[in-house]
């Protein structure tokens, strides 16, 4: 038995030597894993980068398994996901792992970026490491967005339509950019094929390459040491001071510091597995239907704050904000280490940085909460839940009561409320006739405007007339009906126009 064990060990050693002689990779990897790092870096605050890398590996593995079944065809994508959900053993769990892994990865990457920013780890000599990290964050968000499109349900279809609308606003290249991304002027079969390519090949490839470069830069310059108040970063002395600190207090990254990374990464993986088991996969929802225009597509959790911001923005500000703010924000993050490469690193000495992070975090939290609540979205069951209140039908003519039926049958209360019951996407109708004239109501119903779609093709003339007559009875607490100010002024001008007298110029005859 001892002889067999000895021969096995010798065979293993020979195999190792054979591979190492030809590849020359094992020793460099071993040296990299055990590279010395300052002892104060063995902290729970330094574990997020490793966890993000582990989650990326999870996404790649689950993505490969999903791609074996998923069909990137406009006619078959929705069905292939339902096949995974209901007909393939543990297919639903595989989808859930991939979906929840994406959300966890975004959260961990964001926390890692915040930690690096507050610790001043973007300063000299790690400026390029920070820039690569920003690119990796953008790629992670791109991975999540293209993943939502892969579901190709109603939310994905219309969400992609909104994204295409945003791209079309880019000056000069907007239209060609939409054609490039969608594979044509509209969302079609080529669209899903292109997004599948982005999601499965292009973005993961860039992510893996970027992560490799990011790790290489970290090994080259060392893990940023724990910031201390008063320890100023200067280009002339920082690298020498860092090497002195490493020689004095250095410990091998593996195993002395890496065990915390391993424990945290394992905890994150178990959390993803638990969320996947208890909450299941994301969708797919209803099949995409271009004929349904009264829809409120909602993005995945990571993009809910954008959804809320766009909903609150006035239409006149949408294009400037969409085109200017992201460019300025990304440029500021990329250029930050070039303008702040030296100086204090400890967060207690950088109150502006702490305030920035606090304001951004609170703002994102508020808008994300608003995105989950979405009071401006249609309440698609509101029209069936409650009938038109009886007080709005007293002393009404048959035509006006018919208008109340049109209001109910055409599902107007999904977006508009009566007596505080109904949707909040549009204004309440209780006093609509005190704010809009009959002509204005007719134009709004037929042509739409703002967030309201046009109903000119959905109502025949008799339904339009009845609906408008009913709406004209809604004046709140017997308020005065709305008037057309421009028309009243012109009428008043006609009434006060002086009559021509024999002595007026127009009545004089030439001599």
C-alpha cells in the first residue's frame, strides 16, 4: 500500500514538472497568490473585489449552461425560457442563479467602487487601475441590460424600445446607432440576435479581459494600504514608503489575507443560492406584443432609479439630461485620478468625498424606491375594481351616463382616478371640466399628449361625444367651467371696439 502511494506521488510530481516545464504558468501563479501585502490590508473591507470576480465566474458558468437551451430567435426565445422554467429539471433554478447573480454582482461592484473611492485607492500609482474599474462597472451594467432583453417579454420589448428612443436623440449619429443596435429601424429578429451576441460573447469577453488586466495592475502596484489620517500621497515618496511598509509588516496574501476573501465570497454565493431558491427566476412575463401601446415597461432592479428619474423629468429636460449627465458623470469618474492623484486618503479628512457618496447613495435609494412604487404607472385592474361612483351619475342625461360607461369600458381609470380610486399616471378627473374646456378635452382624447396615448382610433364619434359630455359634468365642488382665455379676450375686444363715426378716417371721403 505504501509503495502504491509512493508511486502515485512520484507520478504526480513528474506530471507537475512536465506541465511546468512546458507552460511555465504554475510558479508565476503561485508567486502571485502568495505575494506580500501590508498586514493592515487583511481586512473585511478589502473582500469585495474578490467576491465580484467569483460572481463573474458564476455568471459565465450559468450563462454557458443556459445558452445550451436558449434560442436567440424572436419567435422562440420566450418559449425556450418557459421550457427552462417548467419542463427541464432545475432549469428554473439555473435561470434564478443567473438572474440573482447579476443583481448581486452589480451591488458588490458598486460597493467595491465606493470603498476604493472613500479609501483614496484611486490615487498614485493606481490611476489606471481605477479607470479600468470604471469600465468594468459600465460593462457589468451593460451585461445586466442585455440580459433583460434576452427574456424578450413585454417589459423587455418595450424597455428596449425606450432605450432605442434614447439612442435616437444622440446628435448626428442617433439614427445610424439605432440601426446598428437593432439591426434595422424596428425591433425584429435581428435585434435579439445582436443582443445575444453582445450578452454571450462581446461583453463577457471584455469583462474577462478587463478583470485580468485589473488583477495584473493590482499585483503590479500592490493592494492599496489601509489609509491613515495624515499619511499624504505624494508621487515622489509614496512607492518607496509602500515598499518599506510591505517589507516591515508584509504577510503573504494566500493564505493570511485571502481567507477572508474566501469566506465572504462563499457567503455571497450561498446568498445568491438562497435568493434563487426562495424567489425564483425573473420572468418571462407576457409575450411581446407591439400592438399593445398602453403598457408601462419596468426595468430590472438595477435600473429602477433611471426609470423613476425619467418619469419625473419634464419633457423639455429629458433630452439634455439623457445626453449630457451620463457623459459628464462618466468623464468625471474617469478623470478623477488625474486631477486628484496626490493628497489625503483617509475619509475623515475628505468630507467632500463622504458628502458626495452620501448624497448619491440616498438619491439612488429614493429613486429606486419610487421606481418600485411607480404611482405614475397604470393600475391595469382599476377599471374593473370599482364602478363609477354613484354621485357622478345623479341628474345626468342619458348621453352623459353613456359617457360614464365609455369611461369605464375603455379602461380610462387605469390611469385616471375618480373620487381617489383609480390610477395616478394621469391627473384626477373629479374637476377636469374646471381645468380644461370642451375643445381641449376633445383634442386631448383624440390626439393624446404628454404620457397619454391618442384614442382617436379607439373611439367612434358617438363614444367620443358621450365621453366628453360626461367629462364636462365633472367640476368638483360646483366649480365654474374652464374658459378659453384667448377666446374671451378676443370676444371682449370685439365688444369694446369703438364704432366708426362719420369723422373717423375710414368714413371720410376724399375731397
